């Protein structure tokens, strides 16, 4: 068995807020799939799909038991991403970029619908 792509679908009450966060702040490529689903390309084979509440299989709910984890390349600037999101008024769930033994450099924030977004970067060796 093999697959050629992966999606995580999240359910939004306001699709405009999703676009402002995923396209404008995080810089993900936006691809409208229909008038009620928008895809945000994270990597060549992984996409976050944002679905308008009331149109897809599930409904938007107050409880968001999902973490969307986005990996910063080894040569990327995780501190710049943290500052950009914080300066834009994004709700930060950590007070700084933390260094953790397993994950490396990491911080957490919330997207406009309340989903937790983890931004992570492997620790630099040497």
C-alpha cells in the first residue's frame, strides 16, 4: 500500500481569518479547492485543508484536540517566525522559543480558530 499525499482538515467558522494566518502570516501557498475548502501547502506532499463550518464531514467545535506541527528548515530563523507572529497579535502559548531535548527549538501559538500550532526546528549540532 502506498500514498502520494497527506492532508489534515481543520474546520473554521471564518475562512478569511484562516487565510490571514496561514497564507499571510505563515507564508503558505494557498490553493482554493472549492468555495468551502482551501488548501495550504506546507511541503510538496503535506497540506492543511481548511473547511468552512457546516459544509464538510465535521463541524467546527470549541474543543480543538489537534496540534498542527510545522518544521522549520535547519537553516531557517525560528526566532524571526516567533517575532512575526507575536508582533501580529497572534496568541502565543509559550513566552519564547524554547530548547527541548527531543524536539529541538520549539514554540506554540494558536491560529484564529483556536487550533494549537507548533513551530519546531531541530537543534543545530556542534
